[in-house]
């Protein structure tokens, strides 16, 4: 067990933080949703009902959607684009290890590399594919949750329900998306730009403390 924790400590810490913050979101989201329902003349719901509500689905997946979009674009764009002096960029001179041709004879090589052909081609792009699929799934669930939440609100107000065709162009849905997307793109810009001049000793996201500002890559 100690060896497992040592080998996976970074993942373990982040999944614990995820569970704690998701639980807190559920608790306070449930309270907020019931306030909104009561203020609009509706009845409060229990926790189980809240977890299937549009309010919970929308608030959860609109955030996941932006995270997966950010990561997918960052993975793809760093293949072709570079930033002089950034630890998040590939080097300008020479070649990076990630650009080298896969070696099927290397010790510990994953089986798709040894298999070759289409399987290898798929594996070579598997990170981007996975992140894009997670983005698409989150985007669809965000849309579903947002539409459901809007229709609950419309029903309480005695207004006509929104259809899928109409809501896909609704300003509320796209406002929810873009308010998250822009913050993710800003955060990527910040780490790319700040890592040119600033350092954090011991972090693989930083260049060595004594590295020149124009040195590119970790």
C-alpha cells in the first residue's frame, strides 16, 4: 500500500481534492437550487432529486467541458506552436523526445507500439482523442442540464418550454460556455508566459532556477 501511495501520490491528492470539492458543490448547490425554487413558487427537492436536476448537471458539466477543451487544445497546439523561453513549449533547436519515432524494441514499450499499424496510429493520438471525447460528452451533458434547468424555470413562471432546436442558439447556454472557456484560455496563457521569467524550484512545470529566460522547454 505504501508503495502504491508513493507511486500515485499526485493522482491520489488531486482525486481527493476533486471528491471534496464536488461534495461541497453538491451541498451548497442543493441549498441554492432550493432557494431558487421556493423564490419562484416551487417546492424544495431532496438531495437525490437534486442530483438528477438540470441545475446540478449544468453546473457540473459546464466546468468539465471547459477543462477538457483547454487541455485538448493545449496538447494539440503545442505540437506545432512554440513560445520562446517557456517551460511549456518544445525547444526551438534540435528535436524533442516526443517527436522521435516510436521504438517497438524499447524495454517496457506499451503493446500498441509493438502491434504497429492502425493500433499504433490510434495510440499515437490517444491523449487528444480521449480529451476531445470527454469535451464532447461534457458539452452535450452541459447542454442537456442547461435546457432542463431553463425549462424548470419556465414552467414555474408559466412560460412556454424551450425546445432543443431553439435552445442551441440561446444566449444563456452560450454565455455559460464562453464564461468558462475564456478563463481556461487565460490560465494557459498565464502558465506559458509566466514560466518564461518566473521559477518554482522542484516543479517539473518550471525551468531550473538558474536557467536563462530565453531557454525553452523544461
